[in-house]
C-alpha cells in the first residue's frame, strides 16, 4: 500500500471545525482513501472513504485534492467525544486490497 | 449480530499457557481479519479470512499463533505457550467482502496480559 503522512497530533476547541490533513503523494489511480478513528480503549471505527470526489456522511466530510496527493478529513463541529486517534489509509481496489495498513495516525485533542 | 463481538474482553494468563480468543463477526460478512495492538503502538495485521479459508497468514508472528474459522462465521485465534511479548489487545474486524471501497467493522478487542 502507498504511504500516508499525518501530523502526530492536533488540538481543537469544542464546537469548532477541525481539519485533519493527510498527504499521500504516491497514491495510485486505483487507491481509495479511507479514514478510521480509534477512541480510547476501543477498536478502530470506520469514518469515511472516497476515491476522487469529495464525500459527506453523518460523521464527517472528506475533501480530496484535485491531484489526489492529499486529503482532509473535516469534522464540522468537534465534540469531546471526537477526541481520538485518526488514521488515513490508502486501500487499493485490486490485488491484495483486503489488508488495511495502519500508521501512527493523528491524535486529536478536543478542549472544552 | 449488530456488531463484531469478541470474547473474553480481558484475559490474564500465566506464561507458557495456551489461550483462545474468539470473534463473532457481523452476520453475512464473509471477510474476517485479526489485528493486534501493543501498548502505545499501531495496529499490526495478523491474518485474513475469506469464508473459511485464510489466504493471508503473513502477519502471524510465530508458529505459536494459529487461527481458524468455521461455518464462515466464528473465528478463534489460538496462542500456544504464551510469552510476555504476546501481551497486547487483539482486535477482530469483519467486512462484507475483501474488496475495494469497503469499511471494516472492528470489535472492542481482547486485552491479553501474560504474567
């Protein structure tokens, strides 16, 4: 899987938007961009994924750069429950695409 | 079921003993995965099942580790002659298939402590 680069940590204030960046300069045309998050003492939780177009769901939005070499996970109004490690993962649509390879992720702290 | 269920949630065992960890995936999910997460570390892939077959066992750290899946449903991860370095949270996940664009659903994990 192609590599992703994320900041080690970020801070936000409650009820403010949060933009979590991810760089993936070696992404291939068939790589999907997946985001997961892991709350303390829990297993990872799927957040959102996309290929080329921006995506929205009830949890978050995913903004994908036109050249696909970077993406941003957007939490529109952070809550204390959003404090977690956020993982940006590339997953290829062909071959051995079943495996998710987790990096270190971004630790998001939300201040009250 | 509504989610991926793992049991036990916590297991303390003595060094040298065997342990079995169980995973009940979401009904209808043909793909099942085992990961482990050591304290303060990232998630490490162990094994992948598609149905009852395990086409990728490449992440199993040694021959003390084995896993099986029966009826395309429940999976058991067995660790023989446990060592202290086996202490970790063992996570199971399932998905509808191993294909593209699919999200995994993870269980809450089994915290294994080898003393």
